[in-house]
C-alpha cells in the first residue's frame, strides 16, 4: 500500500499557542486522540508549524517537544521523542519559518500537546504562535 502524505485538516485537531519569552516555557492545549477516528493512529500525520520569529536573538533556541498523557493532566515527552528546534540566525535576523510533519508512535497515550521552551537570552517571541495539527 502506498504511503501518501495526508492533507485533510480538522480544526478540532489543531491547537495553537503563543511562543514564550526568554527563558520561558509554554504548552499548547491538548488534542484528544480518544475521539472516534476513521483511521488508526499510524495513518494520521501531525505537523508542527512556526512562522518566522524575527525577535529570536542570535544563536538563541526554541525547542519544540511533543508530549502525551493518559489523563490530560500528567504529561511527559513521547518515547521515542519528537523534538525540533529553531535557532536564531546570527546578524539579528531572527529565526526562520519551520514546518515539520511526523507520525506518532503506536503506543502514544490518548492526549498530545506541544511544549515550547526558549533559551535564557532568546528575546520576546510571544507575538508569534506555533501550531500542532493533525492531518487525515
């Protein structure tokens, strides 16, 4: 069976969150995977999308990590980890746009969310939002 890219979006499976300021951490609202789905988890693609971050300081980082939970309150990083980063470009250009697509491991628990951590001297990027979305 061919492995095609998924492109059908559902607004109830997309959560956005403003990026943190320097040395901050934010988490997105969770996506409930326990809702009835017409496809198995392995057939759904997830996407982290972040527009350009013009206020990200030179060589500062934003780390995006996908977490899961069985009860929607005790979250931990998914194992194996799904992590991506954005690094501020030298010469005060901020950070680039980034989009990453992936599939969740089959043992992922019912709720997933995005955790974003900014390095200590990263600048204030709270005017920009990241999105975690599912594509069917």
